[in-house]
C-alpha cells in the first residue's frame, strides 16, 4: 500500500469559527507534553453556537458516539451519556478538519523521529 507523499507546512491549520458547520465531524488534537510529541485525539461533532441564553461567541462540540446515538444537547433522559465541550470561537487552535488533523499527526510523527525517544 502506498500513500502519496506531501509537503507539510511548519504550522497547524485549525478550522476557523466561520468554517464550522453544524452536524459535521471534526478532530480535536491536544498534546500532553510541552514538546508536542504525545498527541491525544478525539472525534467530535460541531453542534452549534451560543446554545445557552447568555452565551456570546461560544461553540459547542459533542462526542461522535453519543451524537450518532441521537443524544441531543439539553436532552432530559437521565440514562443518556454524552461528552459536550464548549469554548470560545476564538480558541479553536486544536480543532481540525480531517486532512488538517492528518497533517498535524504526520508533523508530530516527524518531530517524534527527530527527538529520537519515541517509536
């Protein structure tokens, strides 16, 4: 199997707030270390903006599993389990579309090889 090579930019290209589309899947990538060599990735669904009465510039994401099960934000059924994340529309540096998430992980892989301490 061969995956076509590509030139990677030195910087990440997260999604911007005006590019977010309700019901679309995005990827949250964070790092547990300052060197950004140990990524943690989650698949999330954008569910909307300013979902609470006093919200201003707040964006909401939900874990993909509960979203696919039909669990909705503000639902009233007690047995439902979902992970909702809310944050400022100005702080989306960790949210990516698929190709950009893939490139962020490729960049991390190259950095890990350079560091020489990870497989």
